């Protein structure tokens, strides 16, 4: 079943099939395709379809080959990279959805991925507010909301 792809194959489904399609979709000239890539990333991460690391092929009975070594980027980080690549998109609706998506998955990430997402959001916020008239207020709002949710998470964990 689709719900078990992320855990059954050690990340092969995500790295070999999903990530390449998401990259193409996220780089499309059509902003609706770029928005779709962000929504798909949100759904994949929030539904637990993406392993945070790749299983060791030697210990797995999977047909997974050695082309993906443990020193490479995790499937989860690949998805976060695709989402963050849209943070400076020329369409404001795409940029604001970066903040919305990253904010919605923040609670599901480990420390290093949270730090990465926070740096992306801080950079997006800095770039947006440096634009004429303070940038798009919705982009600023969603980036600030995502960063605020991180602060709340930190307070709750104490």
C-alpha cells in the first residue's frame, strides 16, 4: 500500500521516484505546478511516507542498490531542500506556501532538520522584508507564524 512505501523499502521509493518528479514539478514555469510540489511535500511528510534516513541496504532484504550511500542526504532533507528552493520564488503565493508547509511539518522534524528549516525561514523573512514596501505581507506572515510555532515547540519541551 502507498502508506507503507516510506518504511518498507528503506527510502528507495522516495529517492528514486518521488524526489525526481517533485524536483521537476518545483522547477516548472507554471506556478500551479510549483504550488503542487509544495502540497505534495506537505502530504508526504505529514503522513509519514518519508523516512528520515535511508536504511542500510546490507541489512535490508530490499532490492535497494548501493548508489545511495549513508553519507548522502536523507530523503526527508531532499524534500525539505525542494520546498526551500521555492522560498525566493517570483510568485508571492508560492513563497507564502513555503512558510505554510515548512511550518506545518516543523513539529515532525528532528533537531538538525528544524535548524535547517529555521535558517530557510529566517532568510526568506529577511529577503522579503528588505523588498520595497516590506514585501508581501502574507509571505511575511506565514514565515513569522512558522518561526513562532518553533518557539512554542521549544517552550513546550522544557
